[in-house]
């Protein structure tokens, strides 16, 4: 509390839904975040939406672990199997045979070629 007061800090929280979607949004941008980083990112998004953090402000979010440590969480998110989470950025797996032409066609369909 002393440090929060000294630096005019803010405390924010995130639901399972908010942290899972924030982590997936970061993953979509090329990161592979852990759920704990998802909490920080969800709080960041909330503070930006409320204009507590403004466009001119500089913010650092430190990722505490790699998403590989939480592979089941990632799989469950994309398979829409997490309770209390509406997977806004789900990218469900597509099961394909081991045939390069079938895989190429599936990729073309997904990216709109």
C-alpha cells in the first residue's frame, strides 16, 4: 500500500474471460503469453478503455512466463472448452490428413485465397 500511494498507483482486476481473451489477443499479435500476463494485459485494456491510461502515457507490461508452460490452457481456449470464457479470438484446430495438397487448400480457404 505504501508503494501504491507513493507512486499514485492503481489496482485493477480481471475475470477469467478477460484474462483469457487478453492473452489470446496478444498471441494473435505474435506473442505467446501466460495467463498471468493475460491478467496484466486485461487490466491494461480496462484502464485504457476508462481513459485512466492515455495515448501519451508509456506503459510496460512484463511477461512472467511463456505460453508453452500453459499449453492445455491455450488448447482449451481455442477449442472453447474453458468455463466462464467466451473465446473471442478462438482459432480452432482443423484436423487434416497428412497430404500437402489438402493442407495447402485448407490454408488457402482460411486466408481467403
